[in-house]
C-alpha cells in the first residue's frame, strides 16, 4: 500500500512547522546540499572563513576566550591558516564544567540560549548552551546526513534508542500528533532490555514497517543477536540502518547487515555536537560535517598524518552563543583523506576501534545500557567529575568515582537511592573514590566494563 502520509508530511506539514517556528533549518539544508560537493580545498577555505569569524567573535564577547587567547598570544584577526589555532590550549570538559558562564557570549541573555546536557560516553557530565540558529543548523546537518541513507523528511523510521527523555516527550498530545504526521518515528527504549521487550521490538517493527532504523550500536547488535539466537526468519527488514552513539565493531556490523539484509551507515556524533561525521552509500569512511565543525586529530599537540590515530579536538564553527573552540571530546579517530567516489569533498575519518560502553546484566535477567546510565545516573548525580562502572559478576558492581567540586553527602545519598532502581536490590555494589580513571591501552576511556555477556539472557 502506498504511504499517503509521507508526501503530505514532507511537502505541507513540515514546511508549515518551519514557517511557524521561524526556523532557518531549510535554508541551512539547501546550503549544505550544495557545499558537500565543493572540492576539498574549497571546503577548507570555507572553514577558514568561518573559523576566523568565530574566533574574532569569541575574543570580543566571551571573557573566557579573551583571557585564553591573550595568554596564548593568539590574535584572531591575524589568522591566515587553520593550523594557526594550534597554539590555543585545548578546551577540556573540566574547563567547561568550571567556566560555563564565561565561555558563553556575555551579550546573550539566558532566555536567548537553549540549555542542553550530556552524560557523555566518557562519564563526565557536561551542561552547555546553544544559540537558536545553531539548533537549526544542527537539524539541517542531521537531515542532510540522514538523506545519504535514503531517509528523507516524512519517511517512517524506528529508533532503538537508550535515552528515555526523547520518548517521554511523546506523552503530550501535541508531540504525539507531530510524531504521527511528521517525524513518524517509533521509539524502542533500549536503556533497559528484557527478553519480553526484545520480542515486542520485533512485533512493533513488523507492524510499523519503518524504512530506516537509527540505533545505539550496541543495542542494534544485541537485537540482531537475539534474532539470530531465536532463529528468526520473519522479522522486519529496513532499507538502511544507522548506528550511532557507540562504537560499532566490524564484527557487529557484519552480523547486523546479515540479519537485516541491508547496509549499516555508521555515524559519529555526541549530544554536545549532534552529528559530527557519517558514512555515505560508498561506506569508505565517515564524511565529516566540515561546514559546521573543524576536526583536528592530535598526538602530542601536533596533527597526525593521514591514516594515523589521534585524539579528536573539535571546534564548532557555528555556535556563537557558547563557542566550543578546540574542545577535547575524549574520543580518538583517524583522518582518512578526502577521496570518496561519491564526489563529496567533505573529508573522511574513521573511528578508533574498541567499545567504550558495555551492557550490564542483572540477576533478574535485565540488560542495562551503559551508555544510558551515563545520562540518567551519572549526569544527574551532582558533583561527579568522572565515573567508571565495572561488573565483574552478575551480582557485583564497582562504581569508581572522581569527585568534582560539588560532590557532597547529598550526591552520595542520591546515588545510593538511584542505583537499586537500575540494578535491583540483590546486586551488591561498592563505591570507590579515585583521583583519576586510567585510560585503556588504546587511549580510550571506558565508562562501563562488564564481564557478563548480555546474550546470557536469551
Ligand atoms: Zn562518500
């Protein structure tokens, strides 16, 4: 049966919403559809122009950067290459936690900025602001990258997602109506998973028949394993699957593609940035959204050569409300040139291998997403600078915590109250305070480590 809502959603309802919200999303989208096919050199020139404008703005309007640039001897108006910013120290999560108000543009009132927060796969919670236009350009970038998979406005999608707040929004009638008519997305909550839930995902997907799935990588893999273990043949197959929020291993990709008989489009993004890079239909690497972000891959404060692993340092070229300049996002990646047969000049990158967040398994056969816990448990506990959760056995969890400035007895009380809500009453847990959390040999920081295989519940 033809999908009659789809053209109405795309051509009538969505443009009406844009008009009502005075949104610049479509303007940004139209621009980005063109700029993605500029040559690599033209894109670098565009980045330099935007970077210089941002640096001049930040120096003038954000007290934190005025001081930082002065101390580094950096003169924004004299910039002539992208590498000039190498003399500015990286912006750490701690810098943001401590200087939120001075990193922000002093001319922006709080009501002109949109607050947001992240648990981060690194377990260091972060609160920050976006200006309104940046919200629209982020939406536009997401739309553009979605289109590479065949997903356009009005198309039905499913989200196997570990962030419940995206779902609770749908409790309101208006939000449900909007979802029915425009977003057309079924959300399958993967923050905690049981066998019954997996069976219900299978049923809902068959009934809803979405064209594209967007999923936490580990959740998608777990669902694929469930379908394999239960010898499923009658499950739904989408046209494409986007994996995000967690690192996708090659072995995970292989199984997902086999079970669902479609290609996986891996994506790299974060809550503080939205989509940073994603695969096109050639799957040669992830195209960086270079009109909005400058990515550096750094080792010992020097850019690495193409093909080498470096720490990712990111500058958001368009968030004037609270500029992130040389933000150390605590991920690692590999610059991979700019030669893709799709014709896009957007540079390519690859993510460093290795999982950062594992699932936990509870004695009552529930699977808890480590990535979701960073948002719900860690980001909501006041004063945690960093955390790591380790499950050695099914009924034993160790919480390693680096205390931040605001960590008090109340924080501990909050944690003790919340932990059983996720893990149940029979799990023994231990809280250890540490000065720092060591990195893995890969240079990565792992938020959650579990020695228990979630497939044990199948
Ligand atoms: Zn490409």
